[in-house]
C-alpha cells in the first residue's frame, strides 16, 4: 500500500479552514480541502462527532466511519452552547478564510455566531453551510439524511430491478456529492474573493445535490414527460450497458456506440448480431434489449469472465469484472494510482484528483490535535 511522504505545498497552502461540521458532507469537504494543502482546524463538541460511534469496526473506541472522513485536520473540543466556546470560535473565525458548518438552521444564530451575525464583522470570510434542504422554502430548515433524500429526490425510484422495490444506493451518495459540491463552492468563492476581497455564503444542500444526480432520468422526463422506471443494472438509454453472465465471473459491458458493438460481436464470433437490423444502431439495441441480452449470455456462456473483460478492454470495448470491495482496494492499478493511503495504523482512500505540480499530501492522521492555525509560511 502507498505510504506517501509529506510533499511540497499543496494548491491550497495558506488557506485556513475552520471545520465545525459533523457526520459526512461537511467533514468530507474539509478533508478534501486539507488533502490539497489547506490548514484545517476541526472543532467537535466535548463528546466528539456522532460518527465516532457508527461502527463496528472500531479502533480505540472510534469507528472506521469517522476515520474515513477526518484526516488532514487538527482537532479540538469546544462547547459552542456556552459563552466561552462561542468566544473561542469567534477568535478562530477571525483568523480563518473558510468556515464549514452543518448545524440545523438557526442553531448558530441562537448562539450569536451565525453567518448573518458574523458577515459584517468578518467580511472576508467564506461561509460554507451544508444543510438538508437549505434555509428557506417549503422544506427549509428541516433536517436531512442521505437515505431520506435518496427517497425524496427520486433516486430510489430508479434504482433496483424492474420488477422489484425501490432501493437505496448502497453508499451515502447524496452526502458525498453534497461534500463535493460544498468543496466546489468553496473553491469558487475563494477564486472570486481574489477579485473582490469579499467573502460570501456557500449554500450546499442534500436536497439540491440529490436532484442534481438524476441525469439522464431528469433529461428524459423533461423531453418526454414519461416517468422513468427502474431498469436494474441496465442503462435506460443505451444497450448493452448491463451485467452479463459468463462461464465464470459476471462482467459489466458498457458499449456506448456502434463501433464498440461491432468490435464486441467480432471478438465473440457473433459478427451477424451487428448486422441484424434490431441491433445495428444504438437506438435499435436499446429498444430490442430484451432480445439482445439472452443472445449475448448464450455467446458468453463458455467464456471466462475476467479473461473476456481483459480481452475486450484491450480492443477498445469497455468491460469490467464485477469485483468486491476488497478486490478493488487490492487491485494493482489501485496501488499504482495511489488510491490507498497509509499513515501508521491509519489507512484510507487517496485523493482522486491528481495535480502535477501541487499534488495532494497526507500530513495528519485522524484524531491529530491542534489548538491554533499553523503560522503562515515564512513567518
């Protein structure tokens, strides 16, 4: 596993981030900023972030869930409901470039340290607010949770087998995309501040992020007004874009155009399929998918899935064996891409964005402590 040494300054060196968030979306944003060089101070309540208890597995009483979202931060504990904690966080805000928080709307305002109360005093500050539904509107201020947003945003309705029940996506995709959107918003606001000198509010909600994931189903509905239905592993618009059984492990085919389909058919000795008018074009293959799938499964039946996927990729046909999590994390290409980070006992996923001159670095394992922002370079 890759064990990166601390490298030179990241792209966000000099940016000071005060992470007041808990659970997933906000902490994920803070971790990404930290990976790319920002100095992130995380403030948790005296009992710690709720996700410390979200296990098993645990190490020294802290759940793996927490470890996956809180590296490259330094941690301190403050009770923001009391004057001493409020005064201390004001001092840290005055030094920070960015605040990330996901308190229930109105909580920080009740304590006198909300965005509207601080913006006049600290006009430079970029304030990233992660919420369930935003602060206003019919659902404004209500709490939001990943699975509930998956249900409400239509994601569950299009996930699952055609003849089965709606299914939650098997990872917290809404929370994670909200963290990514929050990060994008912070970077946009930092860039704009370079022109104006002014901070601003970055509003990232789970609800908006969930809706933003609906492509191509939203696009299909906008054009045709036909309510999208579940299609299992298959793509709603193109085919074969589906899991196909073989004589060994199943593989996922992701054939996106007619050329790839011809290459596939030639490779498996079924060139006639590409000439069949039912399957000759992408649109016709999508319409006649129920006829095409069993023909492919019949042709794949004597073949080894892993070997077939490798052969297809080599000739330009997107295909992959269906791996489990352990197989994916231990794959040689995962190691090559430095997507597993090791720091002492800590292991986590690496940064997926690779910058050539200012790469991500891994400086602080989760639970590292710190009371003050680091001094600026050269001071």
